């Protein structure tokens, strides 16, 4: 057997506390953007602490195929050294890669073909192809541009004034990356602000960008720019920290410290939700850098009570809903998750997959069109079961957290999906359980 192959199924015993200090992988969203902007920046950038997951490896492969040189932490790029990729760019399971690369390639004078795995092949792309075409891009895909593969023929672009129809940082970022090579001003108006990494990094590499915040809305204005190289220490991924935080919150006797986590806008909504549920959390900001605010989270066990999750807070915690559903499953009372129909178009349909798999562990989860209702057990254990990731890393990791509060052993099949974002999670979890 190949010892380096990812584990196909994770087996966990019942009723365990988690204790320890962990550093989670570098933030996935920041890592994608850092690689793309370094590829466009004129010179050598230094990127420390990139996510080790397969998704970011796909973005790295794509920029290398277009002529960026990646050697350890150093990435040498520049518009003049980039060229047409020889083959199809395969993004694997990474929706962020395909949507951001579509915008990145739209103003570059060559043909790019972007394809992904079976999950990506069914994820909506019209949300990026429609605004790109309005900018003058020549982009197409299956079903008239609604689904991958995507074919992008570089063209002369003009900036647009665009209000995304869905709250999506990928859509915003796609349009801004295209705007880097578009005539005039590109404006993205977000009625509800999403994660700000693209804006933060564009500012760090000298782009002509202005950001205005009005309440929950944000307006980003960008002009055609050439980028200067930059240095970044990618902070830990809050979406990965969330698994440790919930694990500590729900298992008696637990205490976890998660070091050096990104704590900037649009990513910490799960902390607010857990605090509303009565969780024992301490959050300490330790610094501010190219990549934004960062700090430490300490989480201890304490019984949780139900809450309502919905409205404007949803874009800031959409990726954490699977593990928040686990917290809700053992809380006191009934928790509702609404306004989250985006869950249905992630790596799996997370409404359906979380309802069926948590249901198999004895949780009471009623699916809704735009979320679910979770009737908490009031601290009573779930039941160990054989459950399935459905090829979705966040579903797999959420189920591993649920296993910690289950009576009897749990087997999570399809564990290899976790390699897309957190290859070492199983080993680190096993080292922290007692
Ligand atoms: C991401 C944005 C979010 C998130 C995804 C990463 C990003 O997707 O769910 O995991 O890096 O921009 P949407 O833009 O579809 O909301």
C-alpha cells in the first residue's frame, strides 16, 4: 500500500475530549489570491505559509502552466512572462480556482480551457460568465456558459459597474481580476460585503483600488493596474479553525487554542454564532499584516443553546454551516439556518448531505430550501454510524467532529476529500483526542 496515499475512511471512537494547541493550514482563499496576484506582479514575490491543500496546488499548477515560476516560497511573475498554457488547466475539486482563473485569464491574449472534477462540472458558472461577457470577454462553457468546462479567449475588456446577484467573494474576485486588465473603471457593489482578501491583497501590491463601506454594503472601485511584487505570511484558515473550535465547545473536558488565525472581515461570523449559543470563547487579535488582521482563538467546553442563523450574516459563515450544524445538533433547543441556499451549490449539496449524514448519527435535521432546522439533543450523545463525505471536505470534517460526541464508533467514508483543504486533519485530531 502507498503510505502517502490519503486515508479513504476515518475511524473514530466515541465520547472523546480534545485538548491542545494547533496551527491550522494557511488560509485557502488568501492562498489562491496570493498565487494569482504574484503571477501578475512584475518581479518576485515571497509567499509564506500557503495552504497545503490540493485546491491551492491546482491554482499553483495553473499559474505555472502560464509561465509563472514557483520555487519554494518565491513566485516570479509579470504580464510579459506569462503565456498561453499548452494544455487544459485542471482545477480538480476547486470552485475558487475555476472562477478566479476565468477572470484572471479574460484580458490575457490567448486561449485558456478550464475544467474540474465531477463536482466542479456541476457548479454554476453563469455568475461569472455573465459579468465577464458584459466586460467584453469571450468566454463560453457547457449549456451556454452555465457549466464547466470554460473556454476563455483573451479579449480587450472594458470596466463595468456591477452588482453581483449572489453574495459571492468568488464572483467579486473574478470581476476584479478581469478589471486589472480592463479599460476604465471596474466597480463592484456588494449589498452584503463578502470576504475582503482580493481587495486587501490588491492594495498590498499597489493596484489602483478604492474601497468604501456603508453599513453592511461595500463598493470596490478598481482601475487597470500593473502590480508590484509583495511578501505575505498567510495566516491560518478560520474555516479550518472552526472545526477545532466546535470540537472543543461540544465535548466535555475540552480546551483548544488555535494560533494565528485570520480574523479580518467576512470570515469570523461563526464565532459570533457560537457566542450567541453561549460558547466559552476568547479571541485575541495579535497583529495586522499584508494579509489582514490575525489572532488566537481559545475554546472550552460549555453547554450550548439554540440560535437563529440567517440574513446578512450568512455570507460571512457559509463554509462553517456544516460544523455549526453539529454544534446545533447537541445544543439545547431548536436552531434554524435560513437564507443559505448557496449551501446547495458547494462541493456537495450541503443541505442534503448534512441532513442525511447527521441524521444517520441520530441528529434531528429537517432540510429547508435555503437551510435546515436542527432540533438539539440538549447535550445527549449522537450515535456512532458509518457516514459519507459525498466528496466534500467540509462535510467529512464536520462528521468527524460529530463523532466526538457520539456513542459508539464512527466511520467517515470518502475521507480523501479532506486533502483538498486540510491534508493533516485526521492525524492532528488523533493527537489531540483523549
Ligand atoms: C470563497 C468564497 C466562498 C466560499 C469558498 C471560498 C473564496 O464561495 O464558500 O469556499 O475564496 O472566494 P462563494 O464566493 O461562492 O460564496
